[in-house]
């Protein structure tokens, strides 16, 4: 991670490598005194530092692992200094000729977007839109100055304690074509000399992987689409799947935006302003027609009480009762009972409900009101049969208006459509 971040209780850097030679708490770089290493990325490490005279002033200082990376540090400082905006980190100082060279930027008291995703997983759609909007504003400021980030990813997006978002790490800029070519030729994230490349293939637009292709600001929009997918699902995109396929119930406009971003040129969105317009649209109340059938069904459903369950049970059990006690008298009840249990498990696991439950309007859903998965339905029915073997003890909480034991363990509930 090249991101400049810290927290109230700083945790150790994610990598095990020690500090670069000659660096440690108390090391002085110009007017700054290093206090603690807070990050390590592809070509540099980041330190919290204080001013040697103004002890209350804190900054983040980026120092390359190897002096040979001084040119990359100079490029990052120059590119980042040329971009002004409230969502881009300001350059406070740069000395590429110092030993070691270093870059000074504001210290963001907070964490990276990667740390947030690792801790919380998928975010709410509203929070995803809020974060992406600020990222877009940072990218717009960079693109307006002709600067293409080329390495946009959650590690390079910072959030302070108030939730403000900053785009950082312009180290690749537009000057990374040779390193990208070497990266692709080696098939790894390290160059032939063993140095790690800051960019990652997951976020690279197709044209970035072709050393002969022209790369412009739309490459950052491709990476933005990957970040969008991660924010909504907590996962990286795989193949041609859409966000709603991983997280059912999402507003379809998220899928439309993702398809406009993670696509080859020239079908990709033309500018970050187009993305901002889509995000503003998503910030508004979704049109009533957007609600999915699952959303509408969830709104109509209420928890099913014991009475409705008994009615459904009676409808389902009646044919098997007739087999057991009617003229055929099959197996003195044992065979019909087995057939009933098989029917109940098979129908519920396959379709989510039996014929009797369908007739009285009962459905099996998960805790969020979405249709239960096949695995959830099968687990619930197995637990329910086990409960019936113990005189139906699993249904005791239903008498008190609480979920049955098998629903609790399967993370499901039975609802009654109004």
C-alpha cells in the first residue's frame, strides 16, 4: 500500500519487511523527524513525522526503498503538486536530491478504503455513492491538469475521521509504460529486477496492458468501475458478472454504471463528469418502477404465525392422512409419514414452499426478506425434521412469537403475504 494513512491506534504495517536502511524513529529528514512507519507500498514506505521545531505539526513522509526510485518519487511529487482540489493530497515538500529522497504530504488521520473494506465488507449503496462521488471529484481535478492516475485502487483512496475522501499516490502517472510492459511480460507483479510494481492487473484498463496503446483519462474510469464493484459487493469482479448478481436487490442503475466503466474503449464512459452525473442520479430517490419483484414481495410480507402454519400443514398432510387411515391403510401410517416428510423436504428445498404453504401464502425467506437460498432451505428442512423427532421442540419459540430454532440456525424465516 502506498496510501498515506494512520489511525487513532496505529496497527503494524501489513508487510513484514523492516524499515529501509538508515531509517527509524528519530531519523531527521530536512526539518522533519520520523516517528513511526505507517505504510509500505510498491516502491516506497510512509512515515509519520513531526516538525523539528513545531512539535504539534504532523505530516506523512514517503521515502523510496531504493535511491534508484528517486525519479519515481520526483514524478509523483510533480504530478501531485500540479493538481489542486479538496479531494487530492497537497504536496508540502519534495527533496529528490536528499539522501534518502523524500516527499512530504498531509497526514490523513483515518484509514484507507482497503482497510475499510477489509473491516466491514460491502458498504451500503448510499455510502458507496458518497465515497465514489468524492473520488470522482479528485480525479476530475487531476484530469483537468492532464494527469492520469493509472493506479487507482482502494489502497490509494484515503478517508479521514470525518469521512472525507482523498485520492493519493500519483507515483505511476503517465510515465509507467516501460514498467507496465515488463510487468505483463513477466506475468507477475514484479519486474525482472525483482522490484514490485505499484500497479495491479485487477484495476488496469485493457489499453494499459498494451504498451503500444494510447492511455488517457478513461483508464482511471475503468479502475473506478472495479472499485465500484468492490464497494457494493465486498468482492472483486469475476468474469462478466454484475454487482446485482453478487448482491441481489441492488438498484439496476448500479449495473448500468458498472457496464459503462468496466468495458473496452470506445464504449467506456467518456469522462468523469459522466460518472458524476450517474452518481447524482443514484443519490436521488429511485423511481418506483425500479423496485424488483423481490423488494415488492418483501414489503408485502409479515411474519407467519402458528395458525397459518397449522393451516398449511393440514392442507399438505391431508392426502397422506387419507393414505394412512383411508381404505388403503398403507403401512399403518409409517409409509405415509415417510412419504410426507420426503415431499415436504423436497418441495421446500427445491421451490421454497410446499403446495399447502403456497395456497395459504407462506414463503421461506432469509433474514433480509430475500428468497432463501437452496442451501438455506435444505438446512432448515433437515433441522425441522430433526426437531419433529423430538416432539416438535423446535417450534416452541413460535408459541411466543419468536422464530423457530431451525429458522434461527438456518438464518431463515417464514412469512405470510398480505
